[in-house]
């Protein structure tokens, strides 16, 4: 057989090693070195069960993940149904607990129906791939979460990325499109914690015959009087053209996700969504924990107001000291850092002082501005919030005070 022509630099050429001895992952070393040069190497830090750190980095907004009723419900569910769900929702992975959770979630958030899946990420992939496709148009906010971006990519729909929180840009992108169309947005954006103009987006979509998909991951349990979420708060949850996704892993302190919408939308997802059909159903312990957390929230609705107040207190204390943080619309408070390195050092200094905070830097933040990301919690008292504020101010790098 004639040999393929080879370029002089081709390491598999006559002077290079034979193909069978080539290292297919050799390129990883250069990729790692380049991440090291750019300061982008990440480490998995294992937390201990009782680190003594004050946690403003996790997403346990309502302080429910260790609530005795929630952990007992997880244990009871595992004992009754097993540690895993054993199969796809369509085969053996649906239990009475999944059905109860779906009914109560739908009722609480004001939707006709709900479908529980293994994560919020899977919920977004399910909604986008099943409700759009080749020939349809998706209009996506530039600040959307990675799982929505991936859903757009997997959907094979034409995707128009529009400027952040700009209903007029959504209207322009939808204008003149005859086929199926859907606009997609986070309700509360995960980096800066700002809210989307949901009502205006809905009006635009209605006017142009488009559906609206809202990722309410950061709204459920936090936004609205009783924490029913940003979609409910905007009066959109019962509408025929609005679909929401949520995660069970933030305010509800568990793990998993759900899609909420009109019954015919949910029925379509059961029949066609690949992350419903080909993924193992949510573990019963996670469903049980989420259901217990939801019931707790219904019984103690002031938890939602408490987390919003905690976020406002953090924001006010930090900005009074001269740091820059946008006014929070939910639980996330985002504080500007002067550079990626300064953000990493700042977070490390906070940690050394007993406070755990999140640190966002490029490429996770596409606008190139690094930040400390703080998540308020309903179970923190004023003294803890004041102590956290003073630690952040005391450790602030030069250039962070504006
Ligand atoms: N959407 C948003 C806005 C999120 O912040 C997250 C979690 N970071 C997700 C979806 C994914 O949810 P989950 O972690 O349950 O997969």
C-alpha cells in the first residue's frame, strides 16, 4: 500500500516513532503548561465535614442541606427504595416519591406539570433539545449559564446570542422568523446575581409567537414572597408559552433538577428528551430530601425573605467600605477584584481568616472581570454576616476599593 505523504514536522514521519508507540495524550502536557502560564490551573479541594469555615461559597441558600428533616428524608428514602433509582425514568427509575415531588413542585411554582431529572444541567439540556431543533430559532442571553449554552449547541437549532438583559435585542432577533422560536434566559444570572427582565421578555415572545424558557435555578426558594421563584413572581408560571427549569441542588439543599410547564410540554419531554430517556432517574434519597426541603419551605416561607435580607446586608456593608458590588436581586453577591491573581489571593486570604468565598475569573467570566462570589444564606445571623463583611474588607487587595 502506498505511504501517505508526510510533512517534515510530522512526528509520525520516517524519523518519528511508529504510530503504535505514539502517546495520544502528549498534547495534554503543553495544554497544562499553557494553563499554568495563564494562571488557570484549578484544584479540587476536598472539604471536611466540619471545617469550621463560614461558608459563603456553596449554594445552600436556605440552610437546608443539613436540616434534620431533610437528611432524615434522604435516609428514609434510601432505606425504602435503595441507594440508586436503578434505571431510566422510563424503565425502573420512577418511584412514588418522584411523582409526589413533581406534583408538589408544580403546585408550589404555579405550573401545570413538572418532570424531575438527575440535575439542573440535564433539565436544561432536556428542555432545549426537545423543544427546539433544526429549523427553529433560539434567542439566548449572552450571560446565560453554561448548561443553557450547551443545550443550544446540542439542539442543532440556529442560535442567536443577544446582549445581556435586553428585551429589545430579543425582539430584533425574533423579528421576521416564521418557524418555531424560543427565547432562553437565566432568571437570576449566576455570576453577578442580577435579575432578567422576565415580564418584558414574555411580552416580546408573546408578540412574536415564541416560547420563553427560563432557568430559575437561583430563583427557586429565594425570589418572591414565599420563594416560589422568579417566574412565579413575574406572574408567568401558568402561561401557555412559558417553561421553567430549576435545580434541586441550591435552595432545596439536595441534588437533581426539574422542568416545569404546561402538561403537553412535559408529556413531550417524557417521550423525546434524551436526558430523560437515557439518563438514570434521580436517586430516591435526593428526591426525598428535595421533597422534605420543599415542604419545609412551604411551612417556613420567611426563609426566602431571610436570604434576600442577608444578601442585602452583605452588599450594603461591602459597598459602604468602598468595594464594588452590584445590588443583589437574589442570594448572589458579586464583588469586583482588580485582577484574576488578586481575586485568587483575596479568596485564599479570606479562607485563611476562616471564611470560604467563591472566586470567578476568566474564562468562567467572559467579560474579563474577576470577582469574589458570595452566596448569602437564610440561616446566618447578623453577627456572622458582619464578621464575613469585615473579613472581606480587611483582606481586600489594593485596587479593589473604588
Ligand atoms: N443553571 C444555573 C443558572 C446554575 O447556576 C446551575 C448550577 N451551577 C445549573 C443550571 C446546573 O444545575 P445543577 O448543578 O443541578 O446541574
